[in-house]
C-alpha cells in the first residue's frame, strides 16, 4: 500500500528510524510505502509521459491508463486484454487489443528504455533491479574506471613534462 503525505510531514509519518511505518505495517500486515506529495507528482508525470510514447495515446488517454494502474508501457504490453478493456477509452476488446499491440511495438522499437524499470520482490523484503538498471550501472562503473585511468595517466604525463616524475613530487 502506498500512502502519500505532504512533504513537510514525511519525516513524521516515517518516524525515527522508520518506527512509525514499521508499526503500521505490523498492525495491518501490509507492506507500506510512504511517498511525499512531490515525489508522487513526479512519478505520475513521468509515467504519463512514458505512456504517451504509444501511438495514438495523448495525455488524456495516458492519464486514464495510469489511473487504471499501469505505470509504464511494459505493464500495458503484458496486461490481459480483459483488464485493458476496463480503461476508459479502450472499453471494447478490439481497442484494448490495439493498445496492447501498440505497447508491444514501442517495446520492440525502443527496447527496455521506454518500457520502464522493473523491480522484482524476492519475498524476503529485498528487491532487485531489472537487467536494464543493472546494465546501466555496470556501464557507468566502467566509464568511471576509464575516466579515472585517463586522469591518472594525464597527471603522470604532466609530471614528466615538467621534468618531475613521481620522484620529483615526492622529494618536494
């Protein structure tokens, strides 16, 4: 369950070291996520923007899809047609099937970048990011290593150009 609170009430809702939210979760038996109003608004805007990448989906239709519980194109592509037929504007099976096809086309065309992140729950309270997120992290780490290596080579080169290698700097 997600609970939205005003930005200035977020720390109070969570409690010291998460005490309030943990207690609420224990009492209800539900998993509780507390979001600030601004974070929820940003997430909503991002989801609606993402959903508009499907052909024929304007902002109004994207809002209807989002309010039906679909946060990204992947969820639409994987949803049963019967469920998509409950979205206002896609009430008949044919319109819902076309929406699903359009979502699949976006995923095929743009890959996972527009499909939205996925997070898998391992049932133990831990979550793992999608392969796209893991690949992006690995790519960023690789780029960082390359930049650090280049920076190290540049500083060594500059030191030797000054006539001072590593020894010259150590003696000063």
